[in-house]
C-alpha cells in the first residue's frame, strides 16, 4: 500500500504538469484520473486503464447525446447516471464508471458542447491514465524477498506441527492447541497472493515457481488436517505409534531443508514393510488404533508424493541443483 501511494503521488504530479504545460483548463483533473489509474501490478494496470479509458469514451459520447438533446441541466446528470452507468456495465467496462463520471462532469462544467471541449476531455484521459500507465510500467516490486520470508515461516510452522504430531503419537494424553495450523493457513494464503501479484508483474514468460510452491503447501496442509483426524483416534500408546512418530520427527527436520531429501520416504517404505510382518491385533481397541496408524502412514505417503512431484522455488543459496522441497 505504501508503494502504491508513492506511485500515485508521482503519477499525479506528472499528469498535472503535463496538462498544465499543454494548456488544459483545471489540470488537476488529470491528477485525479492518474490516481484512479494506478494499480498494484502491470497486467492489472493494462486491464483497468483500458477499461477506464473505453468506459470514459462510451460515457462521454452518451453524455454528448444527452446534452445535445436536453441541454446542460442538473437533472440531465441524474439521467446520465440512471442510463449511462448500465450502458457502461453492459459494455464490459464497469471498472471505468468513476473515470467516466469525471470527464462527463467536467464537460458539463464547461456548459458548452463543441469539438474542442470534447477533445479536451479526451486529452485529460490520455494524460491522466497515460501517466498512471507509465508509472506502473516503469517499476513494480517483485516481492521475492517477501515470498522467501513467507516460505521460511511456512516451513518453520510445518516443522513445529510435525513435532507436535510426533509428541501426540508418543503420548496420547498430550494436549496441543493446533494454533500453528491456523498460522500456516494464513501464511500460505498470504504467500499465494504475493505470488499472484509477482506473476501479474511479469509481462513476458511469467514464472509460476512460487505459485506452485504455495499451491503444494496448501495441498499438504489439507492432508495434515486429515491426518489430525486419524491421530485423534490413537487414544492409546502403541509401539506402532512410536515408529510413525519417528517419521514425523524426521520430517520436521526435512521440511526446513531447501530441497527434497527423500529420507522420510525411505524410512516410510521400510516401516510399511515392517507393518506387514507384525502380529495381528488381539483386541478390537488395538485393531481400531492400528488401523488409524496405518491410514496415517498412507496419508503421510501422499504428503511426500505431493512434495516430490512439485518443484519448489530456488533458495537464495541453493545447496544442490534440485529445487524440490519436502
């Protein structure tokens, strides 16, 4: 938001100076149009400025018809709002309703309908929205540092979550608030929004790496929430639970690594083979708990598959060439 304010100030000053230089009356109106044209990404800037420009042209032409037929009366402005706004929306330029109103009201203020007065409003549009476009295109923050920080936060929260899961499996009476799950969800959402903004600032060959990373984390978080339901069914301490707890402890270390290590996957494959050789449960309670533990290990396998198939962003100082993250 702070950077957008700075861009708005620059675009406003630029447009007002240009409008004053070419001799347009009330050049401050160009500054208002420039403020309306400033956006947070380059692609969004192209979309919104185009919509606002064409909406203003449509509104201006419609207003000229109204002023020509009915004259310059205040009630005609109400008629413009009543009929012009729906026309602009139907023209698929609804984002430009405000800019359209600015130029129409300026034309009304001249109290004269001539080609010169109409072209003056068009010039204001070009100067105001053009200045905003120039400022938007010159520089946009990439947000890489912000996304790296968010990634580190998400990875750290996942590590804490896995440690809590391991603790719960070893001690079913252990109480955990689960606040890290909520924090991880918020951080992933924030990271996804930052990644989308970064993509919209790349006009040619946008890099989807960060989008893939945060989408992967969202899928994994959904799996973790499912795992929590399985863990809730492990209400008694069993040796099998301790073995799965070892996996989550290993995963809590792997998840903060820059690249996919595969260590947890190897341990999981060994454990699944060990499960097949274990004696069958002797009681119903043991059967239910071991079933939940087995299902938990399968969901952990799905978690690892997601990490394996999705490439994560390159770390600032990559240790190896692979970019996959656990």
